């Protein structure tokens, strides 16, 4: 693979740190020309702990949690926030979520195991995934997982059978695909007809699933779930999906006399990755969803079920940055300049996977203008191993530390050991001090599974 050719008309935007306010963690600032996070000098931190390094603004994560809780209070006071752990998970975060009474969307046996180990209330776990294994189903029931979100008829049967054998009644939600196309990258659209997730409303598939779930004696059908996609800016898709779901719920009520106790509207609120992104705020999003739900159920003459929302990216994404060391700068006259760093697609696959865009800053030159147009490349054996394509940056030199912003979601959680790369440590920073929440992997860790 080769990169798209640089457009010769493209120029660096000469932007400053101030221009990046929406993209950066809220406690990031320059002090005497060096980027600091919550009072911690990021250049020194990188030299002390090594790079690549994931760094999180702990205070910002907590403030985003509170913004969601407070944002829902006026219109949906009984609504519950359920954090999507696939965005990023670690024990310290789980403890913070539990302290604030959040629920947790988990998507695999190990996420449940980790929640259990951390003392997260397992009745507040919501177990997702379009093909949970029989073993995961039993582990989840055994752990006392609150609810399963079910995507297929086969899974309804599997959960019912396991619940019968284990002597429990298991609560479930059915995931419904409302058949709308969210305004985002096709890889992260999940609510359209052509989706591996959930039951489609067309051809009575979802209605048949309701009948089937209600017929199974060891399941308790609590209601419905939808998730239309991720990194969504235009909220119109939520309005359309809620309207489709209300019509569906009304039909089910009229035809089967079943009313859901719960309705989970999923996650998906977008965040600012670049200076051009203008996402809706958490408060506006909560208000919008509240209005649409109240209007929809009211007009249909239906009681509003208990509402759940499942944000991931918008809680954690902008709170995280990744630090790298610049190892070399390769200028190809008339083509492009590569800034080569000591990480790449193993710690952030999003650029290679779906052309995600990011902003970066040279930590030790934070007050300088971003006057160079560069491509930030990783150290892996793939030409597509890039982190930023044609982005503005201060003039980079060997030994500089580069910060890439908005890497808090779907970077560490999607990281890999490609080229037997050891995964970076994760550090939480708060008011002038930091603590490592995950240590850097070692070569020994990488060999631990060899027999
Ligand atoms: C079922 C479900 N809920 C919630 C989320 C969280 O989405 P986001 O991180 O965009 O808020 C996802 C992520 O794709 C998801 O698959």
C-alpha cells in the first residue's frame, strides 16, 4: 500500500496550541514552551517512563462522567449511563465508574472477569457481542451479569438453556437494527439493514425474536437496545432511529401485549479529533436524546421505559494522548516529509484501519507555530503504518517528543503486538502527579504463551 499523494497545494496551517483547545485534554497547557498535563511536564514524563506512552487526564474523565449524569437529569432523571468498556478499560477506571454508579457495557469474557476482580457490581454489567461463545455465556451467568443484549435467535436459545441448567432466570434485551444509516464512517455504522448486529425490523424478524424470547421460560425480556454507530456528529440519525423504535414498540404492544421496561439507545456521540471537527456537546446530546424520547413515546401514547445510554468515546477519547519520541525525519523533496516515531499501528490502528485523522504537537516546542506539513509514520513493516497523514506540526527533530491528541478511545483497547512490539504503559495524571495504571509490556510478557 502507498499513501495517497500529497496535494502540492496543501500547506501547514500555522496553528497554535490554542487552536487545538477542543481536541486536547482540558487540563493541557503550555508552560514555558513545554506541554504540561494537569501540571505534569510531558517532556520529562516521556523521558522518565519511555515512549510510546498513553497518558490520561483523570480529572477530565471524571468530569465527562458527571456531565453525562447531570446532562440527563432534567429530561430523563431515571436514565442510567452505561460506559462502553471497549473504548478503554483498566482497573482504575472501573473503580471510578463504580464510584459514580455507572453501568458497564462489556463485550467478552475477559472484560467480565476484570470487572469481577475489581469489585465492579456485576448486576450492573450489560453483556454485548453478536456471537458470545457458550463458555462466555455460562461465565457471565455464573458471574451474575445483570443483562445480556442478544443479537440472534441461536443466542436466545443458548442463554435460555444455560440459565435453565444453572437454575437462574436471566434478564435480556433484544438488539434491534432500526435500519437507518448514521452519518459516520461505514466501518462504524451499526444500525443499518446490512449489519451483522441485532434483529432487523423488516420481514418481522425482530417481532419473531420478541415472541421467541417471551416463550423461553428462563429468560426475562426487559426490553430493547439499539446502537446506530460511533463518532456521530449529525444527531438526526438518533431522531430517525428513536422514531422507528417507538413505532416498533407500539406495534409489539398492540399485537403481542408486550411493553418493554427498558430501552437502551446505545452510544456514539462524536468527539473532536481535528481542528475542523465541531461535535455536539455532551449536554446538548443528552438534551436532544431526552427531547426525542419524550416526544416519541408521548405521541405514541406509551409510557417511557427506563432509558440507558452507552457512551464510550465521548467519555474517554479527548482525555487521552499518546506520547512518542521522534527517531528520524525523512524529507523526500516534492513528495512529503515523514516524521518517524517509536510506535504506530500497534498502539493506534485507527489511521491505518479507517483513515482516522489526528492533531499532533511537539511537546517541547508547544509555543511554536505548527508550520510544517508532515506525515507521522510508525515503526512497523507496513507502508500503511501511519498515524497522521499530511498534518501540521512544529519543525520536528530527532529527540523531540510528539503528543498526538484524542487517542483515549479505541487505541489502547485495539492495540496489538504486531512485530512483537511491547504495548505502551498507561499513565493517569491528576493535579501535578501521575500514577501508572498499566505497566509497559516486556519481552517476557510476549513470550509467556510459548510452550
Ligand atoms: C453496542 C455499543 N454500545 C456503545 C458503544 C460505544 O460507542 P461510542 O464509543 O461511539 O460512544 C459501542 C461502540 O461501538 C457499541 O458497539
